[in-house]
C-alpha cells in the first residue's frame, strides 16, 4: 500500500508547512493536509482555503478537543504528571492525540506516508512519529527538516520567502515573533530565538493565556472543585456561583479564570529526549489548578503506601509522555494501573486563586481515610499510645545494632577495645 | 550507667514540660532540663529561671542554629527534599539536630534517661527517640504522654492546671491558641484543635512568619542567589543591593524577605509515620525560595540521567527524614550520594518574589551542560538532524513489534487472519 | 462483641500451643482450636483428639490447600516474588492464607480474640496479626510469648514440661530436633538452635522435601511447563509422559519431581521485619522450578519496558508479602497490576532437572514478541541497519557534552585553557 | 585533526575484520589495527602477522586483562550486576574496557576515525561507540555493516570469500560454527545461526569454558572466598589447600574450578537495547560463583535498608552497563555510590561446587550486623518482646482504617448501614 504516493501532511497553515506542501507535490506526492483542532487559536477555514489553493488533494480538520481533554489530559491529572518536577507537558499530551487523528486520516485516505514540519532537534518529531509508527507500523515518515536536500536548500527564513514567492505561496502578513510557540487548550509554550539565552528574562508581552500577576484582580477568586475517580467533574465559582460540569467546558473555564488570575507561568530549562538542555516558557492555567487540587484530594483519600507506589508509576508515566511513548505497551499498562489507583479519589477541594498563586483552603470527601477522631489530640480514639513505644523501639533496633557495630569498629581501629564511654 | 536516675528532659518552658519536670522529680529523678535554640522565638533566660525554680538539677541551652542550617537544612536543599510532594519538613529536619544535642548533654551529665513531652500520636516522638536510640543505644526513654499512669492522670488541660497550682508551677499568662504549633528558623507548623476539621479554612491571624499575600508589597522583589556544590553561598537583593553570604545569615535573610512577600504558606493533609492522616498548616518562607532556586540551577547544570537517579534517592531521603531515620545507615549513605551529585551544581539564579509567588527569571552557570549553540534552531551546531530519524526508528521498533502482535492476535481471535486492512 | 471470652487459637498440636490452650482456659477463655491444612505433614485427627481432650470448646480444621496455591502462590509466581534476591517466601505466602481462615472461624464462632504461639522475635507474629487486624479490625490478639506473665513463667523447655505434667498435657514422644521448622506444601524452613551460628554448615539429615543432589538420579528429568496468564496450567514429564493440569496437583507434582532431583535448597541470612538478621535454610522444590520457568516465559513474551515496571512492582510486592502486608491497600493494588501485566505471558518452557540444578532448554509461545526474522544475522528483516548509527549518535550527544564540559573544566582548573590534546 | 585519514580498526584476525581492513585501505585510509587482550583464546602473533601482511599501518595489542578484572568486573561484583535477572554481562563489561584502549591508541596515533566489524542489529556497536564518543567526542565512526555500500556488496559469506580471494586475504582454515561467539576471560557468549530458534536446544558441543554438569566430578569442591570492600581478595580450595589472592589470578582460578564443575551455563532470551528480543547462551563460571558469594556476604554484613537502596542503584547500573553507558555521568555516579556502600562488605563465605550448582554452606565476618544473641530463640538478648505488640498494632492502624472504610462503603452502597456482621 505504501507504494502509492499519498502523504498526509500535518499542516499548520503557516509558511513552513505551506512550503513543505508544495515541495512534496514537486516530488510527485499527492498531499492530504491534516489539521487537528486541539484548542489552538486558529482560522481553520483560512487554512483550508490556503491548502487547497496550494494544490492539496484534500484538507481534513478533526476537532479532537473533547478527546484531548478526556483521554489525554484526564489521565495526566490522575497521574499528577509532571516532567522534571515542573513542566506539565501541554505539548506532550497533545502530540499523541494529534497523531491518532493523523493515522485515522492515513487509513481513510489510503496514504502510506506522513509528513510534518517539526525540526530535527526537538521532541515533537519523536512524539509524532513514535505514535504513528505504533498505530500504523508500516507508515513511512517524511521529515523534511531532517533531510539534507531540504534543509540545505532552506538555510534561513529568507530561503523560505523566496521559495514561497516562486510558488505563489502567500507570505505571512505579521512579522514573525522572535521566538517559536506551540498552543493548544492545555497550554502555550515558547522557546527558541531570544529565549535561547537562559539568563535573559522573558519579555512581558510574550504571554497569551495568562494575565501578568501584577495586573491580576486584587480580590482572590474562590473555587470548589469536585473530583470523582481522580478526575474533575464539577467546578463552582464561589464568588458568582457559576457551575460547570462537562469535561471540555470545565477545563476551558479553569483556563479562563486561572488565566485572568495569572496562574500557571513557568520559566524553566528542561532536558529534551534528544539529549540537549533547552529553555522553555509555559503557560498552563487550568492544568496548574487541577494539578494542585488533584494532589490535595488524592493525599486526602488515598492510602499512604498505595500513593507512594502510584507516584513512582506516575513519575515513569511522565517520562514516557514527555518522550513520546504514549502508544507503548508500558504506557498502556501504567495508565491502567494509575486509573485503578483512582477508584476512591473523590471529594471536593476548596481553593483560592490570587495573583499567580493557588491556595488550598480545605477539602472534604465521603471516601477519605482521614479520621478526625483518631488523629485528635483531645480524644484518644481507637488508639493506644503505649503501642507507639513498642513501635519506636522495634524501629530503633536496627539503628542501635548498626551504631553499636560502628562504635566497636571505631574502638578497635584505635586499639581501644571496650573503652565503653557509653 | 543507666542505673542512676539522672534524666535529660527536652524542656520548652511551657506548661506541659514544666509539669513533667515536677512529675519526674516526684518519681525520684534528677532532672537536667535541655533546650535547643533552633531559632524559635523564645525567652531562654525566663525558661532557665523557671526550670531552676521548679527544681531542675541543671539547665542547658545549646545554640545549634548554625549547625541546624549547615548540617541539616543544607542537605535538604541539595536533595530538594519534600514529603508527599508538598511539605518541606521544617520540623523533621530540626528533630535530629535537637536530639544530637540532647545525647551530648546526656553523656556530659552521665544521664541514662531522656524524657520529652511529645504526644503518642505524632511523628516527633519517633524522630526524637530514633535519633537518641541510634546515637546512644543504651538510653532509656520516658515519654509520659504514652504512659497510662501519666495520661490517665492528666486527661485534660484542667488537670494540668490543677497539678500546676498544687506544685507552684506558674500558669501561662496568655490563653492557649486553639491549635498547637512548632517553630524553628526553618518554619512554623500549626495543627490540632480547630485545624483538625480538614475542610475548615485556617484563620487569617494564625500565621506568624509570613505576611498575607494580599498585604504583601505591590512591587516584586528581585533576588540573585548563588549556589556552589548545591548549597546557597550568596544572596543579593537586586532592589537595594543587600548581600548576605554566611549560611545562617543568608537563611534568616531569605526568611525575612520571603516572609514579607507572603512566600511559603501551605495547607495540607499528610500521612504520619504512625499511619494516620493529619492536617497541617506550614510557613516556610526561606525554604520555599531555596527549593525553587536550587531546583532551577540543578536542572540547568546536572546531567538528565544523573538527576533522575538523584531524584529517586531524594525521594527516599525525604521519607527517611520525615520518619525520623536521620541517624540510620541508609540515611547516612543517601546523604553521601546526594552530596556527591552536587559537585557541579553551581551558578546563579535570578528570581522575583511577588504576593506569595516565586518567579524564576533566568539562570547562568560556569558549569552548565546547557549548550546554546547546540540547541539553537538557527545554528546546526555539532548535530546532524538526520541522526534523529534513526534514533526515532530504532525507538519505534519495539512499539511496532508490539502493535503488530496485538493486531495479529486481535485478527486471529476474530477468525479473520490476515485481514490486512493496513 | 469482644466482651465475650471466646478465643480462636492457632493450634499446631505440639507442646507449645497445647500449653497455651490450657493456660488460656485457666484465664477464663473458651478456646476454639483452629488448624489450617496448608499441606504440612500432620496427623489432624490426632491433633483434634488432643485438643478436645485438653478442653477445647471446639476444633476446626480448614483444608485451604487449593486456595493456598491458587490465591497466594500463583500471584507469587506471576510476580517472580523473591525476598532479598533469594528467599521464595514459602512461609510468608502461607500466613495470610491461614489468617483468612482464622478470621472466618472467629466470625462463625463469635470470637473476639485470637491467640497464637509465635515468638516475639519473628516475622510470623506480624504476618498473622496484620492480616487479622485488617480483616477483622476489632479483634484482640493474645500472643503469650510476648506477655511477661507467660514468658517469665516458661523460661525454658523444662518449664513447659512441668506445666504439661501438671495439666495432663501429653509430652512429645520424639525428641525435639535442635532447630525449629515450619512446613507447608510450598516449602519447609529451618532456623534457630544449632543453625544460629551462621558459619556452621547445616547437617545433612535436616532436609525433608529434597534429596541430597549427590544422591539424586544420574539422569536429568526433562519437563515441559505450559503457562497461561502467567500461571502454570500444565506440566508434562518428557521422560514418562505424565501430564498434570489442575493447580494443586500440578504444584504437588513439581514438588515431587523437584524434590527427588534435589531442587530448591538454600542457606541464607535474611533481614527480618523486626530489624534483626537471621539465618534460615529452605527447601522449595516446586516453587524454584516455577520461578525459573515463569521468568523465562515472561521475558520471552513481555515487552522489555513493561517488564521493567512490572519487576519494580514485584520487588515492592515481595517486601510486602515478607512483612505481612498481604491484606493492605498497597498489596491489593500491586496484585491487581501484576495480574494485569501477565495477560500475554503464555507459552511452553522446556527444562531439565539434574542434581539440584534447573536448566532451561527452550521455549515457545503464540504470543511472543520474539521475532526470529527481525533478530536474524542472515536476514535483514524489517530493519534498516543505518538507523542504528543515528540511534547511537543521538544517545551519545549527552555523553559528548558532558565530557566536553569536564575536559574544559579540567583544563581551566589547570589554567591551561584549550590545551586541545584531542 | 579528523581531517587526516588514519583509522583505528578493532581487529579480530578473522575474515570479517580482515576484509574491512582491506576495504578501508581501498577507500584511502591508513589503518591501525587494534586488538585488546581481554583473556580470549587467541593467537595474537598470527593476527599481527596477518594484519601487517594485509597492509595495516601498524598493529597494536594491549593486554588489558588486569584492568578488565579490577576496573570493570569488580564494580560488577560489588553491584551484583545482572541484566534482566539472569545475564551477568560478560560482553557488556568488556566493551568499555576495549573501547578505552582504542581511544588511547587513537590519541597516540593521531587517528580521527575508528572502525569495527560489529553488526547493525546488536548491542556491541552501541557499547563500543558510546564509550568512544564519550572519551573522544570528536571521533568519527566507520561501521561498515551499517553502510549500504558495504553490506550490499557483502550480502553473504560467499561474497566475503570472493573479496578475500581477490585481495589475498587468507581464508579461514576451520569451517565456521553454525552460531556466532564472543569470548573473554569473564564469559563466552553464543548466539545467531541455529540458536535463533528459541525452542531448539543448544547442542552439547557448543560449550567451551564449562564441563557438562553430567561429566563434572562426583565430589563437591569446597571453597572459601574472602571479601574486602565488596571485592574478593582470597580464594582457598578447601580440598587441596590452593590459595590465590591477586585479582586476575583469582578470577582465572575461579573460572578453572567453576568450569570444571559445570558452573555458570544459561540459555536465555534477552531484550537488546535496539528493541528486539534475542536468544543467547552464556558460560560465566567464575562470575557466577562470585555473584552468589558476594550476595551472601553482602546480606550478612550490610544493613537491610541500605541494601535495598543499593540494590535499586544496582539494577539501574546493570541497565547502563548492558546498554553501553559505562562512560556516562550517571554510571560514574552510580559506581561511586555502590563502591561507597561496600565499605563493610567484608568476610568469608564457604561454598561447595557440585555438578553445575553452587551451595553456600556458611559465612563469617568481623563486620557483620548479624547478632547471634539478639536473634536467638533461647536468649532474650537486648530485646523486649512486648515491644513487638506495639510495633504490630501501629503497623496495623492504617490497614484497619482502610478496611473499616471499605466496609462502610460496601455497606452504604448496599443500603445496609451498620449491618455489623463483624
């Protein structure tokens, strides 16, 4: 089947992928342009028009926003997924979702090839391609930015402009920002260009999803978030009484209120899968709120030791997601296990948003293992304090033995057997 | 030696330990009262006077603040130590430091016993006693709140008051707050009493080390923090040029500026070692700043895979610290390893404090593995993008095999061998 | 309910628990004696007669052998459970199975107490009691060997003899062996007595389940073992054609042939939960064969990365089992996850038993991820060797950067910038 | 420097690398042939003669056997390194040792290239190249078996024969065995050819280092092995009194006696780094003995919790070694930590070798944490059995809470609040 020359191109509507579209056609490919609506701010109709004008065989746009939230972000919330302790992976979660749609289009269109405009130094090429290879093992990948015949031809932006002019590709009307950007409903990421200097502060006008904390409202916003099975099922704004419940709407609402209160900005250096360190700026308003709220309700309801195991799985899960292994056997397994762990993660968290900060105020749950009577300093509860003495002494046994031996060794080494100063 | 009846009592100057002092004397013990200055706000002289007045054999106060910072908090900073993802363990780090001094006093005074006023449901009894048993294996522990003869006598605060009156123990002049509290230079913790209801919001006037973010300055404060070997060696206030360099002063300075900007408040439920969930409120201004700053410089300078291993050690370290195993063989080992990992963690982090939030603005280091040229989208650097294709394909191999097998199985199960729709 | 004085005693029929039976009666308890048949070599009728003669209220014996194999040993086989790299935990798996029966008897008999004859230094007291407390939270435990009033009365074997004589308890007819022993169908363990000297070789006549390898048959025995879902479903003796399929029979058959070939003896020092090191000798013939065979088929059929995660869960599982946490939330969770991982662990392993050794000879599976064509040195398969070059270079990137930096640092430290000897 | 055309070729003296030598010369390279003596059975002089005859610029042979044992195998022994639970990694440990010598030769000869004859599907190409890239970041690698211009020319053995005849390369005098093989003093590995069928039993005449257990001596051989800092320092044959002490001699002696007793054969399927499963047969006589003996003395002398951490590091170390990351920052770190953990791993293990099996008989150590008095069932030691009760009850607390909640939930779900059947 891959003998035909139909290729599905991940199309953005921008200059790069428009040039790639034409370049592929020049190489004899029929090009199906594919866009996934993952919540980015985009004029899909304009993109379609442009693609067809440039000779695309077809333009397919899939609205995968609900799928993105429910099947990709929700598992991430359950996992408390975070890469290298800080990055909530808005791009990483979107890639396998986009790739899944792409493979679907490939099969519908009988395409044996996929193409994309990701660079050869980044993570996205990996995430895209691993998912495509997994879901469609025979696929052939065309990644022009990794092909000398392409990148040697297009050494700079100027070369793209000239190719565009020669081939009637419309030039961008707005100047390119001095950094690159990736947006979806979970986050916007910024990197490259002037951000490559890790000590240079990011410009104030870079941010798009979040208000500068300095300009955020002077009054905290109080929210109540209800969880079931580790997933948010209801958000209530305690100031104005707004309630949202369905997954996509809920997520977008948290983005809105989180963004307006300046929540979820980070400036980090991270380690790409490819082995290099890179600097990124991220805005993840809704995701940051859910990360904190879910953690709170999880610790409240889940057994301590179970959670320790779940967290070790989560940390592996985060690595897999970052590296593009969503469609791997190990990631399927870990998602199953983490989902299982969430059976009792249920309840309500109250929190406040204020000038970039999230403040947990309280929590309650019908399934909590928290036992107010047991922990109380005023009531004895079903607990016999005398037991703690035995508990401590048995825990101390190993330590006493160890220090006795060390002492003996120290004494012997100094030729002072049995100095017995204790 | 433990045949004598000398006991070293961890004395706070408060009502509980004053009653215990007298109670021990009534049981025939000679009582050496011991206080450790770990930076809490305390009138040590008044405490001494009170202890001697109540018949203490001796009063010993050790100023261990520098030791606390350099030998306990610094390893915690190197480790990015955090319990259950949120708690920076201000109390946990202080306990083994206090216990070390206590054992020292025991040996100097020839005491065979220690006593303390910690409750039988908490972590502190464990932390105290494990360190004492480790450093002084023959020691005998008297924990009155675990002894029926004591806690059955003192069933409520009223019983303590009466005992105090009978024995000329001065009564507290200020009313007890409706929660309990533990303070040192690293943090103040609040728990019990009205805080035992996990959904009740903490009262605004509870906090002591931090300003309410709402009342914090309208202008962000910018700081530069220099690290060497994973430990802060200099803090510079970029607004007023203040510079502090020595460990204790630096830590106290971060507390001051962090506190005034509302940094480091959390409200959590945590899992005690004893097996119950409890709710705690913590203020850790300086520690929270260092946690963020250290993480940033560490990711910037440390190899990715090394850091992954270091983090898995840190997570074990945090558990040990929380549970009181500071003086265990495993904790000694892990401290050694983490310290080793910090050899190249060196450089400067710039950050801003604003209304409860910490914002990393940039970082630089002479030892960073960050390579601006390598990561640049504009320069090829010493990197051949074509290699990424091979990298991805080899990583995909396992995934392709897995999905091929699954497909085959699925097909066979449906009796549709080789339907080959792909 | 626990106000009544009915106690269920884990009864062995031996001297210790017979004395405990009488001692409990003397304290006003009605004693229900309980035995679990976990495959030990025991005269249950004689035990019943003895118990009733000594005044037991009732004697209950549950045959839990099939349950033991299917619900306890099988999860262990799936997990490749092993404690401290060597011990297959025959006793650890039996305890929660026995305890489950005990709780059942408690509920049927309306008993509020359980009692057992385990010592205060061992693991078994913990395993028993944790399972009982979990499954029957209100239960009260009577462990005479931890009660001063009991162990101070019975300081040596002679004291037991005298108590027995006074109370018409029949004395053992055979002399006690100079070690203690625990037997069930999974293994026999030996410890204490002359075995407490860790350098003294175990006597040859100690072993009961296994022939001395020196006396084992001169001809290897070849077996084929079929697995499904990670569990053995068929064993075929390739020498004589014997086939066994049901769980209990299969396990006993492996014990028989394994035992006759001297399989499964180990002499180890292990770390008890209580914190001390102890020396144990174990015979686990069937379990050792299954451990090796399951590992072989698992690696053959399971994805590499999935298995790495599964093994990290298994290592936690083994610790839980050893420490008696079978009936904990974390152990339930981990059992679920491990079971899930075994979905494709299916196929046949051929092996030989010979003079104490197990030799894997080959394996096959309908679900293996092994791809003979892909791995072949003679065929290219669906693999492009050129990709490996890119794979290696991308993996090397991080290493090159690290060594470049180190070199630079070394050079700079020596004031020899750019000596460039490479 | 890499502008010159000097290449260091890892030369084996066999047909493949002889053809590569000539092929490289035909491409204008000056070829320095390099052999490392890692203990393989090889006629180094004949190889030298052949290389020079074929036009090598130079022949360099480094005897790295002692270095191999002391700097590569010993860290492996300390770690109890094992890949996927079974493979002791004889080849994996040798590769970075060989590569280190190769880089040394490169620098001495001013060579900018290395070449080797490893295939494109195996692990060895990775191990070689990662170490070379790490130690010599600018090096260029020529791997003919990954280059289409080479492997398309030499599609089968016949093509090599013809090229050899054309170029006066001597043809092998003995027929090629129907599998491939890699030998060094640590092990011999066999794979490919007829072994690629995972269910086909390996032929009896394949093995070279070990006697068939069936033909091994009828009498067990007893050995005493002394360890210091986790490394063997003395072996004593208890049958004939032979004593060996220096590292290399000791290792070779264990190979000899282990081999003659049939120790160390395994037949496994393993997961290559490249992502495919492959079948390998290994003989590792000395390594297998040391693995068992070291584990025994380590558990005997090391604290339980420390060892658990050390084992988790070891499992990471084993993966790194297998995958060729010896010269990575993470592997350096882990080696340092593991070495640190071995400070007290000291003592003597007595064991017997018999017909393929290793039987630990006893152990002693001046530094053991084993305390015979403490563990004794006959003596109370410094241990109060009553403490165990408190220890268990506190450990049970969490389990009781969990089961209480679950019961409540179950009851509520069934609308039967407080059915109270317990």
